């Protein structure tokens, strides 16, 4: 084997290593973090779904979550559709679980996030009230 064959092998191995660290490994970390988020899901948590629906967890089953989205209005959603848990004054984001390599803790908490969501929700409610008043006139 000549030196060009060895260079080709080195390039192929380097390409595979770069692909692994840039694509596969981050995806595995996200999958573990999402699994940890879903395992911490419990009754009473305020959640955000992948469709952007906010609600409060009423019941957690193996593959389903029953979520109250408005007073007296509940929905069944797939458990895997939960992307965020918002707890009183803090937002729990999915990060790599403890025991895995990395610098982050199992759940990273950011204060004052729920205030933003509450103000957004009140704006939506205000708009819907205005629409119903205008259509009644």
C-alpha cells in the first residue's frame, strides 16, 4: 500500500468521526434529555406541546397525557408531544440526564419565564373577547 492509500483511509476515518460528533451524538443527547423530561412529567404541571398548545396536566398515562387547556376543556395528547414543562416561576428545559458526559445538570431552570407566557396568554384572551363583542354588535 502506498502513502496515498493511507491518506485515503485517514480522510475516511476523519470524515466518519466528524459526522458522528456533529450529527449523531447531539441527536442522542437530545433524545435522552427528552426522555428525562417525559419521565419527570406529573399531574399539575403546566406544559407546552409540540403544536404550541399550553395546558395543565390532569392525568399521565403510559403513552397519553390528559391536558386541561381551558376551564372545563380537556384534551388527550400523545406523551411524546410534550416539549416543555413550566413550573411556578420557572421553566424546565430538557438537557442531558445526570451521569452522562456534559456540563449541564438534568434540568436547567430559568426564572421569570412563566410571566412572559402569562402575558402572552392574557393578550390572546383579550383579543378573543374583543372579537366576540364585535361580532355581537
